[in-house]
């Protein structure tokens, strides 16, 4: 596809050609648009609202205010509530905090993996006992 054909597809999909697409070189425009469309707009295994909340969390942690705006608006358009948006941001912030701590302290990865498996096994057994007790 040439630039005009790609622009036509973008406009049919979005209603206009956003200015940031106009800065993409001819050599990558078609591939970049297909990737954007396929990842950001097409249905996948993860429902759209949750995909946008994930995108919002990542965008907030990477401090991309363009992406934060995009994913916030897209999440709302897909039915996310203000409470869900705040919770996604809290989750992302907490993940960033612990990532910083674990990496900065250089916590032994194998020990971390072992402890995580033990926690998982404990929680699974606890849930099985809870479900069994309620039957």
C-alpha cells in the first residue's frame, strides 16, 4: 500500500489521520499502521477494556502522557469505571515499586522463584479448603 492507501484505511478506521501517523516514514508506515491496528484495535483473547487498563498501567509507569491519555479514553469508551482506572494505576504503581526494590536489592532470583512457588501452592490449597468447606 502506498501512503494515500494507508491514510484512507486509517481514516476509515479512526475518522481522521492522527498527526503522529503523518510523521512515520513511507518505508514503515504500512507496517506500523497494521501493527497499531492489530494490537490496539482488533479483538484478541484479552477483552478491550482490560487491554486498555493494562496499557494505561504501562503508560503511567513509563510516564508517557500521550499514551496515558489514549488508554484512559479508550478504557472509558470500553466501559471502564473511574474506580477501575484508579485500581489499574495503583496496581501498576505497586508493581513498579516492587520491581525497583527487588532489582535494586538484587534479590536472589532462584530464591524468589522458590518462594513464589511455595506461596502459590499454599494459596491454592487454602482456596481448595475454602471451597470444600462451603460445599
